[in-house]
C-alpha cells in the first residue's frame, strides 16, 4: 500500500490524535490505542476492508518484540520471588532496629524506594508494607508515606537502564532513527528533569523537614497521633499478610546486584562482539534486549540456588513464579502490543516525513518542542493515568520530528521531555495505577494522597518548564538541570518560610 494517497500527509497524524482524544474522553488507554490502530489501518488500506484488516495483523507481527516480552515475563518472576523470599520484610526489621528519628525513617523509606527500581508496581506495594511500621512509630502521616512511595517509584524506574520501563522505551525507537534504544534511553537520563528533581525534592524535604500545603496539615495531625486525617477506619485494623521471616536483607539486595552486573556484562560482551574497541562503543553497539534477557536468566538461576536449598522459597513456589510473574506483567505486555502496532501503523503512513517537513530543525519553533512535548505528555498521562501509553503515542512522533543526524541532540531532549511529562502526569492523576497502588501500599485514603502529591508535583513541574525552555535553546543538560535544581531549592525555601510564618501566626 505504499501508493496510498494518505502516506506522508497530514492524515498520518490522525491515528495518534484519535488515540490521544479517546484516551482523554474514555480515561482508558487500551481501547484508545486500538481505535487509533484501526483508523491508521483504514488509511493505509485506503478504506479497503480486507486490506485494512490484513494490514493490522501484518504490522502487529512485524513490530511485536518477543525479546522484550520474554524479558518482562522473567522480570515478573524475579519480582514475585523477591516478595516470597521475605527479603523486603527483613529490610523492614533491619530498619526498625536502627532507625532512631523521624528524619531517618523518611530517608530509609526513600532509600528502599530507590533500591527497588526494576518495577514500579513491586516498588509501590513493597515499600509501603515494609516501612509502615517504622514510619508509624515516628508519627509520619500516611499521606507523607504515600508521597515518598510514589515519588521513588516511576521516577526511579524511568532513569534505571535495567527496568521494565527502560525496556518499554527502548522498544518504541524505530531501527532507522540513527540511535539504538539503549543509547537513546541512557542519553535521556540527564535531561529527565522531572524524575531527577522529584527524587532530589524527596531527599531535600526529608532532610530539611519541609512540609507545605495539605501535607503540612496531615503532618500536624500525625504529630497529635492521627496518622490518617480522614477515613482512618478503613485502615486502622491493618492488613493480614503471612510474612516470610526466614528471609534476609541480602535476599533482596543480591538478586538486584546480580541482575545489574550480569546485564551490564552481557551488554559489554555483545558490544565487543559487534566490533567495539572500547567500553563506550560496546554500549553503543550492544544487543540490549538479549543482554536484559541474559541478566534476568542469570538472576533466576541465582535465586534458585540461593532460595530453594535454604527453604525460604519451596521449589514448587519457585516454579509457580513463572505463571504468577506472567500474570503480573499481562497489563504491561498488552499495552506494549497495542503501542508497538500503533507505532508501526504511523511508520507505514510515513508520519516522519510529514512532521519533519512541517518543523525545521533550526527554527525557533523547534527549540520549543521539548517544553511543548513536556506539557502535552502531562496532559495525556493525567487524562489516561498511564505513562506507558503516553510514551507509545508521543515517542515515535518526537523521533519523526528530529530524524536527521544533525537533530540527534534535540531528539534526545524532546524524548526526555516526553518521558518526564508522562511520569509527571501519571503522578498527579487520580486514576493512575501507580498512584492508586501507592495509596494502597501506604494504607492512605486515596484522595488524601492525590491532593497532597499534586501540590508537591506542581512545584517541581514549574521548575521543569523553565528547564526545558532553556534546554531547547542551549542543548546542555548541565545548564538546564542546574537551573532546575537552583529554582527548586529557592522555591522550597520560600514556601517553607511562608509555612513557618503561617504556623507562627496561627499559634
């Protein structure tokens, strides 16, 4: 259908636009992506019913990445086995014995959240259940606990090269984009302003003892013994979970280290196999997907040898982890399948040529693409409650805008802005799965978490907007990130001073 009249025209924008609009209206990403795929297939097949139907599945089979699916399933099994081993519970016992202050409890929660970077679902549920007894002892409000859980879930995953999120982003990068998926992802990290500023904000507010807005009210109530502020009856009885007390902190830490080092080792090895002469070239030319699979395989073998003989996980539980891990990753695999297909449909319609002709790489408008994409990503992720669906829609479009080798740096900055905006929108969305799971993990009334986190997120978002405007013109991560950090610190100190004045006046 290469002679279709709709190829490389404004019609090529219709499939992602339909997906965006429907996602906003329905608040549901699966059906929105599917309708976008159908619209694209009809354009590609020039409204011939059979040709359009056939093109959907042809494009789907050509674009579905089985390596990524295998990696996600194996990663799901690792997550399940980590939970069953009792390693995270052991971290909680370890923390309870050594933490002596409220500040230390907040920092310990933050460290655990950053440590569990392989998957945000696992992060949200594990950190909450492990750290609740510790933070309760030092009268940390459940809203504050939920904020730390949420702020160290997706923001950590989106800057961790070995995670389910990195694998998803890698898979959205077309082969002819001039950069492989791993290179692009690694290059986006210093420009991912929202993730970096949010993580900094968690640490800074914990160390300085800064609370503001609704969170300050929750923390004042917690000091008086009311950890919940509202809807306490839903959670006061606590959860009844059978915990594995045989696990050790190392049962959580060692598998993560094995995963990291084995995957990195495989990346270096496959890079040298492709003719690399140094480490940098090795990472640039590596087979990241096979390396990730190798890393998860080695980790699963290690867990078998480490867990089963010590009887912290039975062999039956180990084997059952395959099925449970697959079930855990079904939502991620489903959205990826639709996302890959939509990407393939837009490629078939040659959206890259059309968009590239519309936006000149050296123009003033091109310099504003990062901040525009950041704001659009926030809007879509907030409306749909999903970061991954936002990546799927916008990353291929951004890559199509900056397709030449001279535009590579702007491509990296703009993709970073999409990733950052998607995480930001996901954070402030009341229908986001990670927002909901963070509330569940902290046993916090959901809307208390949404209202408090939204105010915190707005502060870092404002700094990001300015940072991406600067990044678009300077193309320098150090300047944009440095400016963002300075603005964030000033903002937090001004807000803190205002809160202290307000508290002094009320007393």
